[in-house]
C-alpha cells in the first residue's frame, strides 16, 4: 500500500476507523475481529479508535479492548501498526455525547486507554474535541504532560479550528503530529485546517471521509447517501465502488491526508484499502471539484486548481464524533 507519514511513523495511506465495530448496530465480535484482520492483511497500519466508542452505559473503552484482542489474535506481524486513540468525550448510553477536557480527566483517560490497549505508551493520543468550559491551553497542556511523562509518544487534536491548531502547535511543538477533522466529498469546510496542517507538517486524518457517498455509522443503517454524483459516474466508468473513488480523491487533495473510513465488514475495508493504489487523472479530479449537490468555491479547490474558474474545473448535517 502507498504510504503516508504521521510524525516519525510511516503508515498505510488508508486507515481503519474502528468506531462502527463498537457503537449502535455493531457486528458480533467474530465479524469485528475479522474486519480488523482483513484491514491488516490489506496493508492498513493505522487504526483509529477512542475510549468513547461504545454503545451502552458502562462500556467505556469497548473499542480499545476489542482492538487489543484483535491484534493479539492476528497471525502476522503487528509491530508496525499504529493505534491512534482519543480522549475527552463520553457516551452516557442514551445516544448522546459529552465533552470533558479538564487536564485531570485527560491524563486519567490516557492512562486507562494505555491499560486497555495493553501498551506501555500510546503511539498517538488525540484530544477528541475542545471543551468550551475549559481553556484550550489547559486541555492541550495535559497532552504536553502526557508526552513528558512518556504515557504517549505523540499527540494529536481533533475537531479543531485553525486558531486551535496554531495554539496547540505553540504548546506542543514537535509533539503535535496530527489533526483529525471531518472532511469528505460532501463536507469540505475543513479546507483551511487541512492547508494549515500541510504548512506545519501535520498529518490530516479525515474522519467520516465518505460523506456524500455513504452514510456514517452514526447516521443510521449503512447504505448509499446518494447517487448520480461525479464520484458515482467515474466509479461506474472504472468498474469500481464510488467509495474507492472518494478515498482516492481525498489522497489526491494533499500528501498529508490520511482518510480513516469506518468499516464493519471485511469486504468494506478491503475495498477501501484498494483506494491507495487508485490514481485519478487530472480530468477526473476536475470533474470531482464540485461538492455533491453544491458548487465549490475557489478557496476549497486544491492548489493546482486555484485561480482557475470553478466552471472550467467542472468541465475538465452530520454525525457527531
């Protein structure tokens, strides 16, 4: 599989979002483990999780524990696998999400995550979402303390603005290696954060990367989100899935992008992994510039298309996470 870099670590260009394996509508453990194993067989070496990826009350860490079991039972080498987990969110069990960004909570949550994952130090630990009740510098400061203590090897931030990225980078320096924001064919509002990440040398992990193509696991039963877009048309022309085209498009947006599509079946993750070897032509990329159902403003076009009229490029509400 094509490779990308997160800090000092090289990973496969397509990651696995493990959330669907533990939340509402999750598969049984046998299929969940088979999905993780299929990802590893396909060359996926980045697995995204969080302590809040669970369904019922009292299940905190369900996804982390599941991944630990799946990695232990895998017959191959897992030394190159980066498990990226997150802390700072909660799920009471009624379908809602909470945010807790106090330093005390984050430090305790990271220690608990390390224990569940069975590691001495977490490879990548990400602050899941800013807590409006806690100064951002205090929450990010907890990541600095975790780095200094050796509890985590690298830090990331998620669901953040450009201002939040700049402040975190000033506090963490080289310890900050990633930004994880929503970015997809249908949701491209994260373009400023993507370009800033690019300038700072940070990996940009796009969550819910199939928006506009497939529904997120939190949107209800899996299935297509729409048809008739340029992504679907190019997929039909190539004889591949529109999901594969969407992920290939994301990889083409920037060399720092690492999509983390969710999967709950081996076949899904295998198809996603093939996107890493799918090269889109310039003509195809131009056709994909318009947001499905919308136009695309010039500031949301990748650098090679900025300055070209949107029309010329065209010629050549979402999950809470």
